C-alpha cells in the first residue's frame, strides 16, 4: 500500500473564525468556514478509503485462515460496532479508489482534491467521464459533486445511443441543455425497447426543451407503471391485459394517476402482509400468556382482555383521540395453511 499524501493545508487542528467578531466581514467569515469544511471533506474521503482497505485485509485474512463462513470477520466488525453493510460500503469505496489509481485515471496524491461525494460519483461514472475528471484533478482543480454530475450529463447528452440524432446534434451545438437531456436518457434506460421507441420518435419529431421535459415525465410514469404492475400480487393470474390498460391510460393522459394507484396498491399489499404477520404473533403470545397466567394474576388477565381488540379476529383501533369516537375495524379471515 502507498500512504496517501496529505495536502499542505490539510490539518485537523483547524482555526475557526470567531462568530462574535464584528470586524470580520461576512465574506471572510464564509471563506474561512468553507475552507475548514473542505479540509474535513478531504480527510473524510481519505480516512474512509483507508478504513475500507483495513476492512478488506481483515476480511481476506479471515477467508484464508479465520473462522468458517466469515464469522471471524463479522465478530471483528461487531467488536468495533461496524455494521456489515457499512463495512462493505467502505470496502467498495477502497476498491474503487485502488482501481482508478491502478488504471492510471487518478493518482494517489490527487485523491485529496475530491470531496467524498464527488469521489463516489466519479467511481460510478462512465470511463470517459472518469478520464475527464482525472485530468481536471491532475491540473489542480478541486473536484465537487456538482462538477462530476455536470460532466456526466454533458457526456450522456452527446454519446448515448438512446438519443435520436436531432437531439444529440442540438446537444453538441449547445442548443439543448445537457441537464435536461440526461434525465430523459436515465428514464429511457429503465424501459424495455418496445416502450422506448414511441418516446424517442416524439422527441425526434420535435427536439425542443418542452418536448424533452414532457417525454421525460412520460417515461418516468411509464417506468413506475411497469414496475408497480409487476409488484401487485392481486393482479397475478388474472385475465387483465396490462398493456391495453396502459394504452387506455396514455390515451386519456392519466398515466400518472394509474401509476400512483398501482404503486399505492403494492404498498398496501405489503402493509397487509406485515399486519397479518404481526397479528399472528400477537395472537400466539396472548394465548401463551393466558396459559401461563391465572386467577392469581388479575392484572395480567386484565392486560389480555384489553389487548383482545388487537389479538382477536376483529381488530379495532381508535383514530386520533379516544374521545373522538372514531374507530377503524378490520376483520381477519384466516383460511388456514394452504393444502
């Protein structure tokens, strides 16, 4: 491993401005605060890259000779109060840093010019964008997340195969903003080819900003419709023609409404499943407590009696204040285990 070189001004012994100093102008105050924040950003990134490298060698060591099935690594994380997801996120960050350095896109000493978020964005960008960012970092520029996103959008606008030629041409001539084109491409990427074509044709016929925004919204609603329709279990094994329903929604220009309906329906199904699981658990625990208690524990029996509104087949729950008298009731009909 090569030790990361800290930038000359990178000191954790920061000198912060006095907030009560009336002689300090607002501009100077903000400049000093921003500079201190920037140093923290740089240290955050470099520290987390090294944390990822440490975690990686511990994990690899455990794979070779540690406890079976990675338990040694998990115990190591537990001792240091690090979650598994956090650990692997840091390892992925370290892997990205090492890959970008090994491929010559970045140099070790240029990592100090990135904020953490800017580096993460860079690691997820196309190789061409990474090269542009690497060149900027080598030239001494400070790399921000906004800069990475801007370069990504500009590259997408002139290179994506999903864009009709008139749009790509206007993007190259700066007659259409990249920040409007990139969202259109990202939404198209979520759709099957059969649904991409009509949107591409609309934009090709009228390659202006308003059409681009309208088709981006249409692609977003279409993607939500297709995703939610697959998640709603109630629609499984039915004779419903989802494509025809989609066509009718598009004809009436209410695709956003139908998409929201399907999305909410999927969430409702998930909530019902969680409710049923919790209800079964409450009923089982109530039964066990009834067996374990008796006449000598009147308060426990009273507790069970009050909880019958949740453990019985008719669930009752007051809405708002009890004094309002509003109660929601749900009846659970359990058909038993499937045959």
